């Protein structure tokens, strides 16, 4: 034991000397914490986010997430964090995450909202939403007590590839449904399109979720809709007489696997550049979706409505506004918004006529494929209609009610 203690002493001494040599460094590591830390941050699991961390002299965890960079652009993003704290039960843990200096459309993003939340789980099953304290300089302060030897901390309730695989396994057993692999992601993961319902139903709906890796809300919403449609109850039967649903449930699988925020493995934003055909090498996730869409159009099965489901801090339905006569589309979107308000907890409304975001899936599907399409954002900080912070169950309930929304949307169209 004496030898170990001596070794630690030498290590500490060396560390002090090294740190002394970098006297100007802003990170001051008190030497004794090098040996004495009782908190470990584990990121070696599915969807965990890459990060650097250390314990400061006050025993706090200081973390810096790794930015997700857009290819050939100044843009970078850190929204997602997902890590596991390992420490003794009862330990008071303080975490300061330091670097939310996101660059968005070439500009530094605004400060973190007072409404910022995080989710915590002590069993990796049941999650609870809690407030973070935004600190000056785009940092967040999280404090909690260990209720188990492990605490999972995340920006939103995670939905992982393993969750998707469970859903796909359930779908495959169902007579009314199928799972088709349409291609591979940049890193070689399979991209699936799920079909639920009869291919010859009068109307067709297409949904995409998780183009941006942190936005798990879209996956939970799809989960709810799929549950409802496969429930075989009277409502589900009525819906599926009217429409067939096609879903690309997790477009950015590589980003989800690696716990990243936004871009695909090549730094490509899967909700941009939809005004031109996607590059098969840089953006295979979009390329294979386009190929599938071309096949659908050729087979006379063009979707009648398409929604790309996202998470942001606004929660709007983003109406596409390409050039030309879009009056029929606009009146359909008005109907969709009204039905969302009527049948779900949606209250946010839609974007104003002055807002246009060319290159999104909503715009590209409209302009290039003649499909009525929109980007549907889910507010990940607060659900005004429920007066609460969102958890998976709230998005699942939204998805369950979307079945009725689409039924009424298509009825009489
Ligand atoms: Zn998004």
C-alpha cells in the first residue's frame, strides 16, 4: 500500500509540474483530485455523447461536449448530451457542461433558454424531466443526488437503435405491415421503410423521423402512431381503410448510434439541399429515400402527404412556400393545423407566410416530387398544451392521436 501511495504522490507531483508548465491554462486540476475522484462519467454505450470531462477542485464534473460539424461550413452543433454518472448512492453530483457555442446558419446561436431541461433516469427505463440552470457563457448547471449507483443524464429522453429494432421486430410479425431495407447509411447501417396498411388504400402518407440525431421526439411519435395503427381496434381499422402509411423511422442512424446532435457521418444536414438530387456517397440517407420515392411515383403510389418530424425549441408546423400556385397546398395545411389542434395537444401553430426555408424536405418534396409536405417540429423544452416538459409518453400519445388527424385530413380530400 505504501508503494501505491508513493506512486500516487509521484504522479500528483508530476501532474503539478506539467500543469505548472502550462500556467496560463484555464483548466486548473487540483492534484489530489487526480487520485481521489469518486465520480466517473461513462460514455461507452449506445447513443452516449462523446465528451471530455474532468473533476474540478470543488469536486464538480466539468464537461465539454464534442461539436458536431457541418461539412465545408462554419456551422456546428451541440444540443444532445447523454452520459452515465457512476458514483455511490447518496453522492451529490454537480455537472457543468461548458460549450453550447453553436453556430447556426453561419451565426452564433442565442443564449440557452431559461426553459432548458434535462432528463435523468436511475434505472435507464423511467425518466424524469428536471430544470437546468443556464449559466452565462452558454453553459448549463445540473445538480442531483445519486439514487442508484448509476444515473443516466440526457438532453431528451433517448430513443436508441435498439428501441427501433424492437419496434421493427413487432412490425415484422404483423400481417398489415412490412419492413423494407432501402439502402445503407454512410457508415453502412441499414435504412428501413416501414409500411403499415393496405398498399391499395385510397391515400398514402409518408413520415420521416430523426433526420437530426438528437431529435428523439420524432421517433417516440412514430412509436405511438405505429402502436395505434397495429392495435386492430375499430379506429385503427377505420384509419387503414382510408390510408396506408410509409415511414422512414430513423434517417440519421449513424448520428444516433454515436450520440451526436445533427449531421450525418459526413457532416451533411439531412434536412437541407432537398432542392437538388442527393449525392449517394455524402448523403446516402437522402439518396436512398429519393430512389424509393422515384419508384413509388413510377408505380403510381406517390404519397399524398409527407411530414418530416423534428425537435426544436419552437414547436411549429413549418409550411413549405415554393414558387407557383400553392393555394391548394396552403388550404390543406390549414386543415392539418386545425386537426392537430383538435385531436392532439398541439397548440404552437404554423410558420408565417414570410418564412421560407428552401432545401428542407418539406420544400424539396413539394418542388421536385409534387407532394404536399411540411416539417413538423416538436418543442423539446415545453409542451404548452399540456403545461409540462415533454417525456417519451407525451410524444407517444401525440403519435397515437395522429391516426385520427390523418383520417380526417384525407377524408373528403
Ligand atoms: Zn431537426
